[in-house]
C-alpha cells in the first residue's frame, strides 16, 4: 500500500508526461522558479574548478553536488532548463553526449563528464576522498553503484514520478515498482546490519551514490521507518560535514560558487 496523500497532480493541472522535461515544469510552475538561461547572470565569473550543470529536482545531479559538498569542494552551478529543451541543444550535447543532466566540467583537466556514478568515481580519484580504503573496497564501492542503477533507482524514481503526477503508470506497474523497490531497500537494510557504511569502515562513493537515490524514496511512497539500519545510515550521512539535503544543495538557478 502507498502511504500519504498524493501531491497535486500535474496531470490534473494539464501537463502531459514528457520524460524528465517535466522535472523542470514542476520547478517552474509549482514553485515559481523563473526560467534561466545557460550563462551567468550579471556578468559574474566562474570561480571554482568544477561546474555542475543540473536541475535541483534531479537525483543524479544531486548525487554529484553531494559528493562535491562532502569533499569540501565548491562548485559553479548552471541550471539546465529541461522544459525548454536546453539539454538537447547542440552546445549542451557537445559537452554531454547523452543530452542529460548532470554534466560536470572540470576546468583543471578540461574534462566534461556524464553519468553520475561515473562522475563520483572520477571525483573520488581527483579529490582523494571517498574512493574506498583499499583496491578491494574501491571495487566494492563501484559494484554498489552498478547495483543501485540495476535494482534501486528505477523503482524509486518511477514511484516518485507517479506520485508527483509526472508519470501515469498502470496499477500493476505501480505495484511492481513498489514491491521491487522495497526488495532493494531491504537488501540495503540487511547489508547495513552491524555496519556504519556500505563498504569498509568509512563513507565512500557507494554511500553517496545510494543516498542520492534513497533520499527520494519517501517522495515515492516508500516507508523508510521500517528499515532501521537504513534509517540510521541515512542519519549518519546527514551528520557529515558539508551535507545538505537535495532541496538546499542545488540552487534553483544558475550561480557562481
Ligand atoms: N544514468 C544517468 C541518468 C541521468 C538522467 O536520467 N537525467 C535526467 C534528469 S534526472 C535527464 O537529464 N533527463 C532528460 C533526458 O533524459 O532527456 C545518471 O546517473 O547521470
């Protein structure tokens, strides 16, 4: 059973599902976020090594911002207006071949990076933080990010989209995502029994990556209170220096660091 009332449906408000473009519709129409264009307002200059392109409602973009924040790295931020299709413009696709957010630019290496889990791995290498305490742990951390995409993210994000009115899934599909999502959450809960972190004895990109999905689970109707180990792990991450929740970390518009 799903818990809690469904928020105002964008379907009811007249929006048609059009992929993740509606993340931007949600931002702009429900929260009065003005459209922004790529580029910096007021002639402000880039000040940080890293520039993250994203939208604050995106879990994958949040993961990258969270990694930078926990690593103590400031970053410039460019809001990508998905509703306006900025992520499909040639200039953007030239930097991010999949035409998606996040895109991370590293002015030191000149690299333009896609795919949040891969970006976390890159940042672990560049910052020397959260990469695992040994070669074995580095591999295990990477394995968790693959598992997350395979078993967790789709169910959480689709349930969230459904509840936000961004998707119109049939009841059997909703039930399948809810059941499969809970299977994955239980895997995490079981694994975290007697452990502080997913891998080894310290925070790693596995924790950051998976927190970036699990933190959206309540918005998808998942009840995290039933997973005591997972809930304690979330609090552990939330108490780390630099931590910010998704709605506070990514600006609602383009911003220099
Ligand atoms: N596997 C990718 C997923 C990225 C993704 O799905 N981004 C969404 C926003 S949450 C997006 O840009 N959607 C627009 C599109 O796919 O056209 C990652 O982890 O970076």
